[in-house]
C-alpha cells in the first residue's frame, strides 16, 4: 500500500504570494491532518479534515485554509505569504478521527523570501 | 506556557546504553503518541498510548494518566536510533499538542 504523498516537496515563494500544497492519503484513510514545523515553534496543528469537513482547527490566522475532496485528497492554501511562514508542512492520514494511528507524509518544505 | 514538556532536549549516549525520554502534559488527553523524526523530516509514529505500557522491539513506552506523565525507553541503544523523538498528546479528533522534541545521538 502506498504511503502518504505530498507535493511539491520543496517550494520557494516570495512575500505576498499565495501557495497551495497537496496531500494524498493512504488508500482508505478518510482523515487528513496538517501540521506546521518550524525551528522556533516546533510542530503545530493546523487543521483536520474528515469526509470533506473540517473537524478541528489550530490557532493559525485565516490566511491558512484547507479543503478535502471526495477522494480524501487534501489541499492547504496559504495566502499573502509572510517570511514567518517558512516551514516544513506535514500532512498525516488516518482511517478515522480520534482513535487511530496517524501516518505522516514526507512534508513540503516552503521557503518564503 | 507549553501544554507538553519534554526532557531532556538533547541526549548523547554510547551504543548499548539504556535511554529514557520523559514527557509531561498539563491538559486532558484522549491518547499520547511518541513520534520519531529522522534528519530530512520524515516522521514515524512509534506508539499510541491511552494507558499502561507498550513494547515494540527495544522500545518501551509507558504512561501514567493520573500523573500526566509518559516515558519512552530505548534498551541497548544503537546509532540507528539517533533521531528526534517527539511526544504528542491528542486533545480531540486528530488535534494534537506537541513537545519540542528530544534530539538523541547514539555514538558507536
């Protein structure tokens, strides 16, 4: 079974631009969660989608948004990029929400110049 | 204020040593996870705990719900165990708070 895939793996943008990251979960998994990892703040929860609905949201500004499609693939979007958005963005999938093991993708490393 | 505290932040051990990483949390949780992150970013889930103790190979994880504390032990450590170990507590759904991680280096 293929693991969680994320595209692109690396991305360079400039301040003010917007970016869309993609995550394809393991086949059969219906929950996708997104996380941001920075050297200063560590790992932080962004949001979780389950069956195309946002279930939980972390403490991030509205510039960070996401969605999930009927095939469980998920995208996250960051608008009006700031230097501080430079980070490793990880997604993780699980069968359901709340009680299952999560499987992480390799991450997308975003650099904002 | 951090909801999840890990110690130590950095740890260097000789191959074969017994290693313990501690995690304390201050919020109500439904489960606690131990994660391993290798250089390059890939994260692997090692354990998911809601009570008691779990063992997988040379790794043992314990949790004390009353004391809000968990430990990850590595027996007979090996250089391939070198990684960052992260404690994560599940609040609701798949919403987590994370510790800052323990960077482990095992020297041959």
